[in-house]
């Protein structure tokens, strides 16, 4: 006997990880003093990596798990939603003592999102080509 899922359950299955990921970013952004990361570029790599992960769970939600093929509009939606969240995060940091909003951080967020989604898009296209789709 199959379990009947509701649209709310379906929505939560795809968008729940996005909500959890954005909540984690929000909580980390609420900390006044995070340790500086070593290496060239300071925290820009951390921003790129964090937002590449967000972009992938965002893409998963946008396509409802249908990875092959990914439409260009879905890829762009995931990048834009991720970058928009990055903008709200930088705005949020303006109100956290010891933190600042930084356009370079936002650029790193958007770059990480774009790279991750382009890679996922390319992989999905290659796999779709191999399977004849």
C-alpha cells in the first residue's frame, strides 16, 4: 500500500533543505566575530563554497529532483534565487555588531552559485545525451 503524499509534503521534501541551508547561513551571519579563514582571498572562498552548496539545493528544489535534462530557465532561477538570498544576507549583516555588508562577499556568493549550477547543468546535459534524451 502506497503512502499518499500531500502537496505540502512534496513541497517540504524539495524546499526543506533550502530552508535549512538558508537558516544555517543566517545563523552563522548572526555571529559577530567569526574566525578569519587562512589563505588568499580571506573569506571569499568560504562564501563561494557555501553559496555553491545553497545553489545546488536550490536547483534540486527548482527542478523537483528531475536532473535530466535541466532547462536553462531552471538553472538561471536557481542562480538568481541564491544570489538574491546572498544580497539579503549581506543586508542582514549590516545590523549585526562587528559585521558589515560587503558587495565583494555578494559577488563571491553569486560566483559560487553560478559555477555550481553551470557544472550541474553541464553534467545533466552530458548524461541526458548519453541516455538519448
